[in-house]
């Protein structure tokens, strides 16, 4: 019996995670990943890649916890292995601070990271504009290293990679038995999803090796995340904004806000400026459907719309997508397998 032909569309952190999960777990599948853009030019590449998450309104909390835990455990194992430097995965400790006490002082992932606790008054003294804070150790995943590492792992599992712009799913239906859509913001046109929209993010990479601990303002707009080669400082959250060019007004605002939290950054040299569009949605879409494509019913598994939490949830949603593909294997017509 020949393999079931599976195609994954999208080469960001969600696409490659999904492709790896399918290729490794489902040996009856021959998996091809198609994308127009690859690392270092994906949205994932500029992401700070620090693991925590916001709550999505309509997805059961247990499912969200599983997505986060599966991703955390997967990346923690890498961080504790010899692959850590090549994969760009490291432990990172720091604090999240709030101007007012938040409604939810203990987020759903607080017991899934390490050493989560409330900041003491003495620790908060550093930040006179903030009334509340949390300290914890989490993981940082640098996608400019992690994506090439995942690609290598995917190829080792027998996966094929092709650079190709996919204009519609119809063009894939004659060559593949199952389509997995991880196209992020591209789903707006690829599957006509009006709910997915951009949230523009601008960050700077600065040279500040003395900054060892992350600081994130609870509003999500100001953050300092030390990495392996540089410190990522940000940011912006501009809903519905498609601009990919660097905005110097944003650059100035980012540096001012981050320097208020960490005055020593005034001495840091700016190494790079980067803009990405987060593929945002009220809830991520991780589900399957049967689509009529060129006169036949083709199973399509969707895994997109993670917003700014792609790195934090990618492996967990990839495992879900793999399980959905596994279900499809029992339902595709017999002739596809012959």
C-alpha cells in the first residue's frame, strides 16, 4: 500500500511543528511542507519567543492548558539536551508587572512554568509605576535557530520541503489526500476566514549582555527579553495594521518605555529593527472539515490564528492537528491509499 499524501501549508513555528508531529507519529503518511516564505523571513523569526499565554474566550481551559503544557514540556526537554544551543531554546527568568492589580492574579499556566510567585514589595520598588508583579522561570525559544532545527528534524523523519506560493486549496487537491492549513494570516485569503486579522508588532534587537532577566509589562506592549545573542525590546500591538515597514515613532516609543523599566538600556546599541504581523483571531482554529475541492471531498485540518502566542502553543496545537490527521486516515476513500 502506498503512503497517504499529506501536505502542510506554512513554514512558521506552527507549520513546522505540525509537519514534524505528523511525519514522526504517522509513518503511513508521506508529508510535504509547502510555503512561500521560510526562515529567516517568517513572522515567527522575529518573535521574542517567551513562553506564557493569554486566555482565549471560547476554548475550554483544559484544552488551552494542554496546549501550553505540551509545548512547555517539549521545549524544556530540548533546553536540557545537547540540542539546546542549535535549537535556540533556553530557560529564562524574570517578572511580569502591572500598574493595577489584575483580575486574574494567577494565570492558568502559573503551575506549568517554574517557581511562579507574587513579587514582594521590595522587588516591586524597582518599578514605582507598578503595583503588582509576578516572578517565574519559563522558556525562550529563538525561532531563527529553532525553525532551521525543526526543518532538519522534519527532513530526517522523511519529510519533503518545497518553496511554493499556494493560491488556493483547489490546486493541492489532485496531488494530496489530506491538506493541513497552517498558513496563519494567509488563511484570510486561502480559506476566506474574515475573522483572522493582523496585529502589528515592532521590536528592536539591542546589544545589552548585562541584562539577564526579562521584564514584561502586563499590558503586553512593553517588554525586555534577553536572548542568546541579543536582547529583544518591544513593542506594539496595533490591531488591523498591515504596515511591514519600521516606524521610527514606534522605535522611539519602545526605547523610551523600555528604558523607564531598565535605565541601563540607554547605553545599549540597537542591532536591528523588525516588524511582524501576528495572525490574530478571537480563538485559534484547530479543527478539521471536509471540503469539496475539484469535485471530491478532501479532509482539511486547520491550525492557525494563534496571535502572539504561536511559540507558546505551537507544539500543543501541532499534536492536536496530528491527532485530527490520524482520524482522517480512517475516512479517506480506499483508492487514495492504493
